[in-house]
């Protein structure tokens, strides 16, 4: 309603950058239980678990004036039920983007790029402690 009023008064327009929507989507998806991280290798298929520093990695968005579409490339934790995690990611991302930006999210596509194995995660933690 505020946006409609702004247009009526001729104040101007509001445009939300794609990167802002990407950050919101990335943060929302990594907060879902069962998501190990985002996949950096969208094109090459190389799955690399990224830390929480780069929320735009593994996120592709198309933002229009009133709508947004999101593609997420995630890595899930071993042992989780993938369809359940994917559904929770879709819901979390849709809710976060719509509540923060006012955009209508028309689709959230979740692409599972890999599974993080527990023994690999423990080994990485041990390696980081040594160095």
C-alpha cells in the first residue's frame, strides 16, 4: 500500500538490487536445519561447502518490479530427508524475501548439489585446529 501511495504522489520508485535478494535467500537457506552449505560450482558441478561469509554463492535470482524467482544450489547434511529439507528451504526463502522486500516470490527452485559426509566435516574441523 505504501508503494501504491508513492506512485500516486509521484515521489519515485523503489528498486531492490538482485544482490540484496540473493543475500536474503542465501541467509534464509543456510539457517534451515539439514543444509550444510551452498554450492559454489553451479556451472561446473563442483560442490564446495562455503561458510557463512558469502551468502550470494549458490544463489541465482531474477528480480522484476514486483516479483522474484530464485534458484538455490545447496549441499545437505548426510542422513537428512532431502525432500523435507528442500521444502523447508523453499518456505524459508519465500517468507524471508516477501517479508523483507515486499516482492512476490513466484518460484524457489532448490538444486541439491551434494551431501556433506559427517566424517569429512569432522576431519576439516580437526585440520583447521592444527593449522
